[in-house]
């Protein structure tokens, strides 16, 4: 689950910053210190870290917070229920990352390999 969720989250950042696989609506006007720019950085860096299992708990904590902010700032003003405001994905990511904060990266993580070598 960690690997798939990390790769899916990484795609959101790649779409924002590089237009891969298709450009997002904000792609042409993205700036590093804008909310979308910062979100894209969190999604790229965090997505890679969670995918490989390096600093999983810390990355997941930050990404869970990003998704909570995204839900309450972007989706909730439209309507509170996620099914009505298209916020299901933000809620799902938020709670999956929150789960990873407590569960950790599992046995197949870069942290485990790194710790064996040191």
C-alpha cells in the first residue's frame, strides 16, 4: 500500500510542476512559493520518500497535514460532505498518510536497509 500510495501522490506533484503525464490547470502559472507550488514540492519529495520507505513517518505526517489543509481550504467551502465537494481523494490520502505515521514503512523500506549497513 505504501508504495502504490506514494507513487500516486508523486504523480500529483509531477503534474503540477512538470505537466507529466498531462498539465494541470495551474501548470503554466506555478510559482515556487505559491500554495500550489509548495504543495507540488511536498507531493514530489514526500511521494518519493514514502515510495522508497525513507523517513516514511515524517513524510507521511507532513503529507497528511497537506491533505487536511487541502480539504478544508479547497473542498469544504463548496460543501462539507466529501461526496458533494469532490474531496474524497483528499480525505482518503489524509487518513492513509495518517495511518503510515503510526504504522511506519513496513519491512520493505529503505530505512531498514540503511540501518543494517550502519
